[in-house]
C-alpha cells in the first residue's frame, strides 16, 4: 500500500480521474527513513500453452525502436525469469491468466498438463483465472489446479497428474453466492507480506461455452477487488498487487510505451479499485504497455501488460519502506523481452522436449500446401486472409446440411499459418490455428436475422468484432448498420431464408452475438479443426482470398 498518513480504504473522492502517463511518473514526494526494500513482482500473461517458440508475428515483439525481435518459448521464458529473480532476491513470479486454453498441440493434446507443470517448475506463486481457464468448464479448471487424471482421457502426460502448488484466484466468480476460487493470497517475499488479488473479466459468460460454466456467476471486478483488498488491509499486509484478466487495446509502440486506447476497460479497473492496491497487472487484450493510472486517492500506480505467448515479462519493483508502506515515487515498472539469445532453462526444456516428442507423430503429419503465409491480422475491412480460408472451410464442410454461407468469430483464429520452405503445412500448425474443437452447426436465418447478426458486429461490448465470412459474402456498412448484403453475387432479401454455418460457440450467442440464437432447424456438423484440415487437404497450393468484401457507404 502507498505511503500515507493512514489507510485509505473506503475513501471516496468527489471526482476521480484517470491519467495515463509514461512510466516515469510525477507524484507527491513522501519522505521515509532509510532506503526502501525492493520487492520485485514479475508477471507473465496469456501464455496459452505456448511451450515451443511461437512462429510468425505471434513470435515477434516490436521493440521501442521499432525493430522486430524474435521472442518467446517456454525454456527461454524460464531462463529470463531466473535472471530477473537472481538480480533481486526478494522477488516473486505471478501470472495474469490464460495460462492454458487455445493452446498448441504439444500442450493441448495432454489437456494442458505440460503447461501447468511448466509454470509450477518455474515457481509461479499465484495466478488469476482468465477466460480460457474456463474453456473446458469449471470442473476441469479445478482439476488442473488440484490434480488427478481427466475423467475421460485419463492422465496423458504421465502416469499421474499432481496438480500445481500455486492458487488460481478469481475474486468475482461465484456459484450460488459462494466463491469457487480464492479471492486473494498472501505471500512472504523477502520478509514483506505481499497480498495478491485476482479478478477475471466480467464478460466471461460471453467468451466461453455456456455449458461449461452453467450456474457460475461473474460479478463486477472493482467491487470484488475492493472487498478482497479490504480483507488484506485488515490482515496487515505491507503491499498489494492486482492480477486482472482484462486489458486495453493499444496503438503502435514498444514494450515500454503507453499507447493504450482511451476509455479502455482495463484502465477503468486499474483506476477504480481500492487505493490500497499498489500495482495492476493486466491481460486478455494481448497488448504491450507500461502505464500509470491515478488511484481513487490521487496517487499514481503502475498498470502494465506484456503481450502474449510468453514474449514479454512484466516487472514491477515495489519500494517498500521500513514501516510497511509502498513508496510509489520510488517504484518502477517495465516490460522485458523474452529473447532467444540466452541459454534455455534445462528444467523447462525437459518438459517442452517431452511434450513435443510425445505429440510429434500427430503434429508433423502433412495436411496441405500453401502458396504463402496466411495471416490472421485483419485489414481495414475487418477481414483477414486466414479468417476467410477458415470460413470457406466451414462452408465446404457444411454444404451437405444446406449451408450457403459461413461466419466464424475472429477470436477463434489463434495464429498465422506459415508454411515450410516447400509450402507444406502440418496438422500441428492447423491445430494451433483452430485449437478449440468447436462443433459446426448449420441453422436457418431469414435475411433480416442475418442482417441483425452482422449489425451486432458494431454494437457488441468491446467491439467492433468483425465476423470472418466465407468468400461468397459481400456487404456494405453505414455507421453501425449493414445496408446491403450479397450472397454469390445476388442481393440478400429480408424475407428469404438462408442456411448459415457457424460454430457452436457463436450459435449459443458467444462474443455477444445473441442474434444467432434466433436460428432454426439447427443441425450439427464436424469439428471445426477437422473441417479446416479437410479443406487444406482438398485444396493443395491454397492461397489467400481477397478481403475487400466489406465496404463503407
């Protein structure tokens, strides 16, 4: 907690404002006797089971000088963590969530047990639950923490699975009003009592399959964090940090920049939670920034995020005074690039090597060839080359159910598809692109209902979220409304009916697209990954399709 004349819990200001500043902050000078003790808090976010160094743009960091640096890989991540901890013995490693879920095959094939073992081996002391921790439901999340073999698949990565020694936190997640995960934990870091609070994003129900979290309630992040912070203050902790699985979009800038978009949900939480929280580690938006926000008492505190896939480590050095307060003026924050020019950590490398070796026969199976890389990065239209190919694959797989077009969510496209020198792509690469195992479903929508779906792209929370469309769909947009839709070159009319292929996540209203729930005559199809692989196999030498199919009036 910050240096002050007393605890500030419950303080209400008439006006609270957010100032997003560079990492060198100007705050009220508060003198303390003697030099403060530095407590180093290191955090990784959105690892998503990336044990091997990620490829393409997912394996690069734009440095502060604009150069692109290859980064990431679990063994390199562990090595950099060891270096940072050796520099400052009073240190602790945390995670801001999405450790697992949407993982490449080397982790996902083994129910993400290798990634959990890796984090435990690295010495993670606490994590928050991200939305992807709930991909397979609450019970599976609890198994990954507590241990035990999967009830269907058994223990795939070894004869037993012991779970992890660190808690996974979520102050705002309850069932029937009772918490299902701890709200906070207290760690002894070099004699300093550090309180760690975890909160996941309130939009969790829109981001995971409803079946997996039936009965789970997700409350307001700020209210839950404030309650947890008050409990920690009553326990007399010396400092508090928040792991919140929510973040902001950001513009161009390097790891040390603060180019967050104004009014972001991460900034709102970081500025709004109790003034007793000394630093906020964010996640979810896969951005890089080192910022400061003004807390409710008018003091500055760090607000940071470190991209994704283990490419950055966020580091906050808390300056803790002899009387058990945090000197915010002496506290510093930065992001460290996980470069690949260091010796890999041997213990982490053994875990990676085992997972890769055991998954290799399936991962290395050729499934097709490309004329060049397919990027998941959207252009000005909101469409991406890879998103279009995936939607085309889903349409092809659903033609037998009468589908005439396909729509898929961009968040389900997890990596670029980069062929080898001979143009070959493998099953493992396809899995990394489409790791969720969603079931395709074909439904009937009227033209008016289809228009309502497309309109929601521009009105959903944290939008716009532009659905990836099969290459036979074109439409125009004016403001936040779709004005004209064409299918196979013919106008879509409001009263006609159309068979539309989507995945089961979207059909249940995922990502806020509840207009899909109006669909009728729903029939199930293949798994999305199987459809993607089949499309690659059936179309050797596949290339990118034009993405200029969305125009502005």
